[in-house]
């Protein structure tokens, strides 16, 4: 019986929604590094965080296929990554923001792959916090 309960508990954990591991409150502060290039504006156009337009709107990034935000001109590599199945989840987001070009090169197995994002966020806890913040202000929150 104990084994059945343990398996059931594990299944319930994996079947439930994925929660970000970072601290959304800290992520709101960490996002200041991102807003020079990125805005967070909901589907109605209301700006949650005013920011630049150099990068795509990050509203709803959780679970979004890479390179698909309507109206943004992505690099060929980012579009290819999305076409190859890249969906933004915490693990690949935090790896991507640490070194975007390296991530795309490895993901696509293409040494010439490059994205448009040149900023590198070296602190993993900041990336996890930003992810938690983005998840908290997204459409599913």
C-alpha cells in the first residue's frame, strides 16, 4: 500500500502545473536589466512593464514556442529553434539568457547559429527569479 501511495503522490506532482523555482518578487527587480530591450504588455496592449522594443514582448513567454511572437523580427536561428521544437520553459530559458548564442548553437547543433540577443545574464538565481516573475505576470496567473 505504501508503494501505491508513493507512486500516486509522484504522479500528482508531475501531473500538476509547473511552478517556477525562483522568487518572483526578486525577479521584478532583476527584470530591470531586461526592460531596456523588452516590454511586458498583455494581450489588450496594457503595459505591465514599460520597456524597449528591441526584443520581443515577454508577456506569455511561459510555454510559448521560440521565435513565434507575432510581429517581432527574430533571427533565422531563433525561428529554426522554434521550428525544431524549442518551447520556453524555465530550464531552457535560464540556460538561454546565460549565453544566447551558445545556447542556439548547441540547441541547433550549428556553429553558425546566432540570435539577436547579445546580453548575457550570468547569475543563475537572477535568471530563475526573472522566469518566476514572467510566470507571475503572464496570462495564466
